[in-house]
């Protein structure tokens, strides 16, 4: 029997990049196996709590647990019933689109029609030499692979010729997904031209909000809508927001509990870039203010921030990353509970109300 999935007008979910760091409070480092199992358990909790989507990122480094999101999502598919399963993101520049499509078509069959792909260009470069690609072809590879992925999604037989891989001549691409097509989104950090590309192809836009203010992302939204309108895709456009955060009973508690782990995460990022910067508590508190895109605070404060963004962007999906910097699993589980039981129901209700008011229904 096929599973039945809810499709609320506003979706709420979680995502993870699976970083492996030393706990700044205990000095202990989790193993890659335990980190992977905790990701699966977090997805199970999210599904049981009624969240809508769960994403897994891709990295090819020893300080991250997941290099193959489709493998981890396949395991999650067997532990869950309803939650949608996506990547956050697939590094499309350096993956074979045919292999990628077949993997996600298989995931779609295993999960009962819950697979999605968020395709991005990637924030790290290690996958280029690892898979034999030239970083100078960074954008051209993404463009070509995206075009081929879309073609594979359209038809079970494909004829195609490009620059970076062998041609396809009436090639069978199997299996086909359970869904008519696998939903494909484009993940964007801060580049309007990338947002415009998503609009030009009529694909969903997922914005990675790692820092900054709400208004700072409006150029992406505008570029996306303008390009989609010119291409005739107005009715297909959809926007998702992703960002870092943590939920506790009060803002003070959220800041106190999240700060050591977020500072740990940010220091690791700076080390990867050849620096050793330490996030000051005062800077962290500024990052949690009302104008900041960091989602930290009580359930009510998270609700207010997401609804404010909804007024600005008109987005229909919000995904939170909270398992950062070696945060203990029990704290992750608590945020999942609060997100699912106190935040998500209000977001769904209020966004539905505002949509009805805007359309006069």
C-alpha cells in the first residue's frame, strides 16, 4: 500500500550537514557512524512529530559524516513514513546527472514518492579534484548538469550532447520515480544570477541564510521572480528558506545553550579558510537580533521571525539546521519537539490565513 503524504501550504522541516567536531564542553568527538545514526534518528523524530521535510547535505571531508546523501536518505526512508526527503544540497557541479537521477528515482520508489533534490554549486572545492573536474568550469558544469538533470526528469529515453560528459543517444534511464517527476530546487547562498537561473528554468528556489538581514535577501527574491516571469513560469515558482537556529523556552536559554556550539562551528569554518577566528558572545547576540536571519529564541520569537520573512518573501517552506558544532543529541531532539509542536502549527495556520486574505478566498 502506498503512503499518503500531507502537502500543507507552508512546509516546516529540518536539515543537517552532518559536521563532526569535538564537543567544546566535554572535549569528546563523535564517530562518523554515531553521527550518521543520530541523523537517521533525528529524521525519525521529525517524522513522528509531524514535520514536513528533512534534508541531508553533501561534503567530501573527514570533518563531515555524509558524502552520499542519497544513501543516508534511503536509510531514513525505511525509518520514516511521511516526511519528504531532500538534499541540502547536492553538489551538482561534480556529480554525474544520470547517476544522480537514477539514485533519486530509486529513493523515490523506496520512500513511496517522497524524494526531492536541492541542487547547489557547493561552498567547498574538494569534490572537483576528487571526481576529476576543473574548478575553472565551476559554473559551466553546474549549468550543463542542471540542463541534463531536467531532461532526465522529463523522459525515460534521452538523447543529449554536452561538453563535459559522453553523449546520450536514445538512452534508457531507469528506474523511473514513483512521482511523475522528482521535485528539483536550486540552492542559492547570495548570488542573484543563481537565483535568476532557478527562475529561468521554473525550478524551486532554496535560499541558504547563513548570515545577514532579512532585507539583504530581497535581491535574490526579485531576481528569481523577474527571471521566472520572463520565462513564463509564474505559476511554478516556489521559495524555501533555510537557516541556522535553536529553540528553547526563552531567548536567554536559547542563546546560552546554542552559543558554545555555534562558536565551535564558526571557528571550524574559519580554520578551513586558513584563519582561526573566535566568535565573541557579543557578536553572537547581535546575530540573534530581530533583523538577523538567525533563528534563535523561544517558539514565539521563531514564529514572529518566520512570519515576518513570509511577508517579505512569500516563501512556502522553512527548514532549520540546529545540529551544529557537536551539539548533543538530546538538545537537538528538544528543538525538534518545540519546532514541531509549538512553531509549525502556528506557521501553517497563520500563513494559510494570510494567503486567503491576499487572494480574497
